């Protein structure tokens, strides 16, 4: 795999277990495994909350849409990307191999910085530091 990656690319693969999640990060010049202190149930809860804020089918109008929980999105980012932050320095393109409930969440909606206050309206979402702004993400299944 390392020979296939360009210098600005990385592969991030997850293996979710009951108590923890293993995170493999592969770069052209190195590979590391991290343990994220978040297990299957906590991931299911976090992903469920985030998906609630992404599902327009649940609302009859725009005003009925529940707000997207940026705090949960940031916490999940810290849990599953935080341990790999240093090795991802200089990366622009990340190939993601999700596991379990992570397969049902577009990881680009994770928030890289601590949220600051509430929005007056939906235009505030333009300023959110989404993971998709930091990396081009591509899923492998």
C-alpha cells in the first residue's frame, strides 16, 4: 500500500470493537496504529446524533430541521482523527476505510476545531471548520 501512496496521501483504516477503535494510518514513508478510546456503543450514539442533523426526511420544512450537533462532530473528530493528527501533517488526500457504524457517516462532516457559540441562522455553517475542508476524503469499502 505504501508504494501506491503519493507523499501528500494517506490511508486511514478503522476497526471498531466493543470498547476501543483501532486506527491505522499509512503514509508512503511510515505506518502507525493508534487506539481511540471510543467503542461500538459510543460510536453508534455519536453517529446517530450526527445523522439526525443531516437527514432532511425527518423534517417537513427547513425550519423543522434539527441543528447539526457541531459539539458531537468535534468530539468524534478528536476521538477518531486526533490520535493520527501528527502523522497526517502535510496530507491533502485521505483514503478512508471505515468500519461498523462509521460506514454510515460521511466523515467530512466532522468538525476540526472547538465550536464557538450558536448560529443565528443556517449561514453560520459556512464558517464551520469541516474535516472535508482540511482533506479530500475518499471511502474504500
